[in-house]
C-alpha cells in the first residue's frame, strides 16, 4: 500500500469516531504528516504523524479545523501534507471555510479522498486550494471514502434520509412464529452487530404492530465489539437512536412505560385527518381507551421545524404526513428534521413497503442456520439485486446488499 493510502485509511478510521453525533454532516478525519524529504523535523510523539483529528459533533469544528486548533498558533507547516477523506469545504457555514484555513496556514500539499457529493459545491474547495498554489491529489482510496460516507452521499444526491433495512429470519424464512410472545430468532453475535449499527444510525423505525406486540426497546444495550475490533475507540458515550413508529391511525399505546424503554426520542408518524386527543380529553369525552387515547402528556407535534429531535430526552413527538404518503416522502421529511439515516427493523409489512417503493439503500438479512419455525410470519420478499453473503455472525448467515450510489 502506498503511503498516501495508508494515511487516508487512518483518516477513515478517525472519521468513524463521529458515530451518530455528526449526522447529517459527513464522517471526516484528517491527518497532518511530515514530509522528511523537505527537511522538517519529526514530531517527538510519532515518527511522521504530526496531528490528527476528526469531525466530532454536528455544529462543531470540521476535522481540518479541529486538527489546526490542536497545534500551536505559530506551528510551521512547511514540508507537511494534510490528508482528509472529503474535499475541504469552500463555504462559510457554522464554521469557517476549511479550504481557506489550510491556505492561511501555508500547507503545501493536500491529499483528498473524494469530492463533496453535493453537485452545487463539488470541486470548489479543490479549486480554492489549487488557485492558492497548493499541490492537491484527489481520489486516494476514493471508493472506500464514498462507501464510508454513503449516507451523506444519499442525503446530498436524493435529499432524503439513507434507508437501511434489516430483519432476522428462521432457517425456513419466517420472521416470527405463531405464538403470542415474540420469538427470538437470531443469536448473540447478531444482536451485537445490530446494536453496533444502532450506535451509528440516527433512527430506528418499526411498524405499529411490531411496536404493540414486541414492545421493543430499540436502544443500544450490547457491547460494541466490532467497533472496538476495527480499532475505533469510543471517545464519547453512545447516543440512543430516535425511535420512529409508523402508526397512521394513531392506534398505539404510548404510555410512560413505553417512552422510558429508551432515552432516544419517540417520533410517531400518523396520517392527516386523524384526530389527536390528549388522555384528559379522551376520558372527559368518554372515548374508549384504544382510540389514540394513550398519547403521553406534553406530546409535541412537529413539522419541518428544524428542531433537533436527536437529542436524548425520551420525549414523544408526532409527525403528520399526507394521506397515503410514500416511503420516499417520509424519508425526505425525516431528513428535513435532521435525521440522515434510518434502520428499518420491521415488521414484514413495513419492510415490504420500503422494498416495493424501491426506497432501499442497504439491506441486511440475518438468517438462523438452526431455527425452524414451520408456521408464522413470512419474511418480506426481497425483489432487489442478488444479495451477497458476508461472514457469518455466530450461527446466523448474514446476507446483504448496498445500492450502487453507496458503493
Ligand atoms: N424477525 C424480525 O426481525 C422482526 C422484526 C420486527 C418485527 N417482527 C415481527 O413482525 C410482526 C409484526 O409485523 P407485521 O408485518 O405484522 O406488522 P408491522 O410491519 O410491524 O406493522 C404493520 C402495520 O403498520 C401500519 N401502518 C402504519 N403506517 C402505515 C403506512 N403508511 N402504510 C401502511 N401501513 C401502515 C398498518 O396498520 P394500520 O392499517 O392499522 O395502519 C400495518 O398493518 C411481529 O410478530 C413481530 O414480532 C420480526
């Protein structure tokens, strides 16, 4: 592997530390390296790496800015190369333009993994750097950089939340048995994998029947072994994803117990025309309890408010969608609320709606090799391209597919 690729790989490792904290911004890591040939002195701590940083939180310093901030103000950048997996921004937003910061510091060489996927800004950062006389290499490990930021790419190109489908099925293709109690289908390795995904995603989504029957917690409970194995230490605690329930008629039970199953906020999506009644009003009017009478007190209806509903508050919010809204419409509305990625966890009907609408960027099926249910709920029929088998998760086979936009 070439040196440029080695340092770009390090950028990708650092970038993932942003976990779900930076969304809907991209994952970006930056590394500043000494070029010995130009005579600069090695930093005492590392042989060649002078500094490294990553974008850690939405609204906070971009990776390049965080890296520059970590060095003394009078640091001599002569003979250095800066590596970054995404084109430095050229616009002044919540933070100053990264391209201008690099120019100000006099960094002579910048190696970039991929262009910004937003067609309106792609190439502008590179142009700024080159016009200032900086040597720029573009496209080092480009495919890996695109894959790492596949969610951001989909957000930018399609203006909707990235959609990942995931379900567990028995060896005979069933998602649940006939019993009233939920059947645990996958093994502990699969559970760990799912919980790692939850740590990286903004929201998890289920249908109302899954919400009612399984009473799922939809939080992060199991260790993040895979993340550790990938040599990514966890700089800050995980944030539970927002829980989304598709309940177009508002027939679910949303009492304090269900709210408290996770400190991730709860977003209940219903269709326009459904009357919302508070518990007090419901009892006053003598309305029976199962007609949306169990919405928690203080529930807030949100539209496109720009409110950050990803903060962990264990609050419930209502999102009204038009009648017979489509799944792409929903994903668009979610991105407008700042939710950049969603893992759809079931049940079969809701998963099938996403498949039928072609609103899928990534799919994962965890198939038990041992459990046979014989009768029960059929898994959704995957009508997309061929799935690829990944390494097994314990006793479960892991089949997946990623859309070409994300590859
Ligand atoms: N193995 C796994 O990975 C896994 C994961 C999750 C769940 N499960 C199992 O799956 C079962 C539940 O799955 P399910 O397929 O019966 O139900 P589901 O997919 O959880 O929920 C389906 C219901 O959602 C409602 N809905 C809400 N918004 C909708 C919309 N925009 N368009 C259409 N329908 C909408 C519909 O009810 P209304 O018509 O009343 O609106 C529909 O019947 C449970 O047994 C659970 O244990 C298994």
